[in-house]
C-alpha cells in the first residue's frame, strides 16, 4: 500500500523535502495536455462532448506538437481553464493581449 506524503516526509531532511517540493512545482508548471486533463479528472470523452467533437479528435489534439492557438485555447477552456500566452525576454515577461480575443 502507498504511504501518504505527509507521513513519508517526516523521515526526510528539510533540504530533501524542499528539493522534492521544488521538483514537483517544476513538473506541475509544465505538463502535456493529456496530463493536465487527467489531473483535472476529465476523460477524453468528456472534453470531446464539451468541444462538440469525437473522442478520437481529442486524442489527436493531445498528441499534436503543432496546432492553432485557437484550438489550444478552446481545449483549455473545455477543461475549465483559460489560455494565456506570455513572451519571456531578458527584461521580463509580457502577456500577449491578442489571445484574449481568440
């Protein structure tokens, strides 16, 4: 049986717990679409119904490496989110406003 994180971390050093928490934060900050969908406890069929497409089309979208921003935005919205596009420069980050109109 799996142990709870709260129980396991009591046996680890503070440094190790911080390192694990940092790695988890990194992995949660960058996820493929299917992992986001799974984390939101949604099936491909549920997302397909929200988008008025079939389950096979959801699978295709999740496996694409190149798609229209509008498609990605609709997919994220079907999962209950909102897509924001941010450009990162040495001076800082800038949110791309045109995406709000997609």
